């Protein structure tokens, strides 16, 4: 691939930044990725349910091996409160992990393309029209184009659209990874190669097998990844998302800062789960805790700066499209930049990706509409009842055919 003369600065070295970097690099652009964190990010992610749209975008970025991407789930199950399987749907799907894809992409970068400990401070223009990124560590970097891929708390977005801020949903997600070898054989027999669900008071639980430490896919070496969405009142929400020092983390606390009191609270509430699931929750030594927030902008392109991924639209995780949307944003942006009529292509790109983002955003809100819902009026109650149904829950959450549902929102 012939090298392009342009150098593209990418703010954010997590999944969206890596996907943008590899998509652009593979088409000849020089890229530099700047990540605010000082440590590696591979242990920060969760499980990912794959689908054809995700595969297309990942292949564009250079990741093409489906066979080694994860664990195949052949069926979806719903467990009642007493532990019986009352609903099942055949829905083949490969369940992968955030860390596996992250490590694969990062390994493809060359020295001098990834810079940790670079927290963006401001974006300026030079007299000759170059983009200038100024960082809090005192460094200044110049480029021809800048991609804001720095997540839901995006500094790029704060500079461009300071009035847009994440909105809290009122509920949280506990997450955990359990060693497959620690799961009793009687339970594993029911859970292995299945995508399992259960409803709880004020939320729902889901889980499936993913690659284990060092991306090991061998039986007995894998992890069981689970997520539990749970509504909390305002007082409880603030207590759970506050660490020992009193610092409040609305979007989620680093695992090492979650208080023992909060962990014990989680384990106590797990009593409402079916026993086969409850044991997985209580076996989790180091849970993750995320405050569920969302946002969606009305503009993506700002002359020589664009927003992609969660920096542009953070949908609730129920749709299972966070990585997929970021990958598609990166793929379609690269195609627009390669277009001979770049300005018009970027405008078309913006319109198309905004329509898609808003559809995903609304679908994700609908999927979570029953969590904590008091069903005070008929429209709210009707929607909550629909998404609170086991059939809807197991079919639509992290669907293997998301386009089937997104097209409904695009047509509205």
C-alpha cells in the first residue's frame, strides 16, 4: 500500500482508537494514537457477542480469523427463579472478549504509533491549517486530521460540544469473570456453549463462556463472563459508585477501588437469582462495576476533526454494539477520507452514521426501559411489559442479527 502524505492523529487508544488506527494504516495513512491512561487496557473490557456486521468491520481493520475469535454459543436459555429452563431459542453466535480483540489490534501497531500517558488538553490550528493537539503532559503534536475516539467521557467532544454530557440511566451493571474450572460440572453442563438469561427484581442477568487467560479457548481453561443489570434508588446508586475515599464514579469504579461493603451488597442481592446463577456471582472475587450512562451527539464532523465510537454516541450495552459501531464508524470514515470528493463524502458519512447511531441509541433505551420502571402511564407500562418478557429479552439483547431491529428504528 502506497503511503499517503497525510498524518492522522487519533485521540483515544482503546477499542475505537485502535480500530480507526488499523483501518487507516491499512490504507496507507500515517497514524499516531494517543491514550490518556498510563497502563495497558486489555483487562478493562467485557464479553462481546459477534455478528456479521462486526466481522465485516473487523476484517477491514485487519482482524479476520473467525475460528479463533471466541467460544460458539449454539442456543439461548432463560432460567426461571427456581432454576428451570423455561425458554430456549436456537441462535448460533460466537462469543468473544474485548481483551482478545484489543490485544490482536495493538500487536499490529508499529513502534511510534501508540503513545500512552497523553491526556488531551486542547485542539488548535496552525497558520498553515494543520491540526495541533496539546496534551496535559506538555507535549504538542501536529497533524493533518484528528479523530476523536476517546470514549464516553471524550475530551475531544468536551472541546467541540461542551454542552453534551452523559446522562445516567438510574441503574448499574455488575460484571464478573469466573474460571471455567471453578464451575461445578452439573452447572457447567447446562451453561456451556449457551447464552443464558434470567430476570431479577429491577433488572436482568446474562452470561456466556469466553476465552480465558492468554486468550485460551481450550475446555476447562476458559472464563465464564456474566453481567447483571440492576436498578438502584438514588441513595444506593451514589453509595455503590463511591470508593473508600469518598470519590464518586458515575460511570464506574476501577475494580480495586470497589468497597467490600458494595461487594457484599451485591452478593446479598444475588439471593434473588436462580441458584445456578447465584453461585457464579458469589464466586467472583474481583467484580467490575459500571454505571449505565448514555449520550448521542447531533454532529460528527468539524472541518478536520471527527468523532467516532462512544465519543459520538454511547448506547446502553443491551444492544451489544459498542465495538461493532466503533468498527463501522472507523471503516466508513476511512472510505470517506479516501474519496476524491472528501468534503462531500464526509458530509454523507456524517449523515449516515448519525442516523445509525440514533437508531442504536433509541433501541438500547427501549431494551432497558423496564429496568426500574414504575409503569406509571400506559405508554411507559406497555413498553416496559414488552421488554420485560423472557422471549423479547433472550432474542433482542446482543442479537446475532442487529440489523433486523435497527432497520425498524431507521424507518421511523
